[in-house]
C-alpha cells in the first residue's frame, strides 16, 4: 500500500462502532475499506485507480487479479452473513430497521481551510436513494425529528436528507432489493465534528453524546416500525 496511515485513516469511518453501542444487533467491520469496500458493488469494491479512491494513489503497484479476488471473497462473505442475519431478524420480528452508520469529512481543503458550509455538509446526513418511494416516510420523519430535538451538548444538530450523500451504498441497496416489504435500511452519515479528520484525534465527549443520541432513537424507531 502506498498510503500513509494518516492518509488512509482520513477516509475511514473511525469511532462509528462506539456510536452504535446501544443498538441491540450490531455488525462492526474491522477491515480497511482500502482492502475491500463493503459499501460498494463487488465490481468496484477494490480500488484500482485514484479515481475510485478520492484521487488517492493507493498502491505502489496495481493489485493483480489473485490479490483482488482474495479481497473480494471478504465482500462475498460479508453479504452472505448479512443475508443470514437479516433473514433471522425478519423471521423473528416480521420487519426491521437497519441503520447503516458512516462518517464523512468536511475539511477536505486542509486543516487550516474553512470547513464545508453546513448547507452542503449537515451534521447528520440521511440517505434515502434506494428506499421504496413513500413506504418508510413516517420512519424517516420520526428519525429526523428526534435527532433535531436532541440536546447535543447545548446545541441542535443540523439534519439533511440526501445532501452530502444520497444513500447509494451497496448495503442499503442490498436490503431494499432483498427485503423490499420488510427491511428499512437508512444510510446515516455523521459529519466528523466528533474528531479532527486531519490528525485523527477523537473528541471523546462528542462520541459519547452521539452514542446517547442513537440510544434515544431506538424506542422512536421501534414505535414507527410498529405503525408500518
């Protein structure tokens, strides 16, 4: 790999696993997206060119097919595991909500440059692209209203729908393709206000408050799901 650890970490989603600690069923991936990106379609899951990786020159030498296929086995196994898990949840409960939690950068021009405007980089971005039109509107409204009303260390978070990202990732598409009537998959992108995206330093109190906020979402989402 050609990237330094800080450059790689800048495009990863650190600390999101801690944010979802209260969610009763959790899947946390401990592999780098630069090995295999599980939120992209299989054919695009291993970055081969800078255009696939935010302009970054990932490899000292382009990966050969044998190397790539070994990484893609992880992609296959992940979605096999997710299918088995979600089929079990569907069988036990009838329907489910999956929160696909990520984080994103908002200081791409450098640590000293101005941050991206909130109008283009809300604190919480909710992606809905792959959702069946209208089916889960009441769930999305309950989610957004709860986040907006949460007292986040003396302020209110800005919530946007399909602003910074549209929820086009492979996991949400997988859920809506395979569980069209019973699975509500919501792409939840948290802006990296909870850390310094250039140094990697985590702001512990911010992460802990995000964990509390997501914990408060659970009964609201259960109630909304019961009305589906």
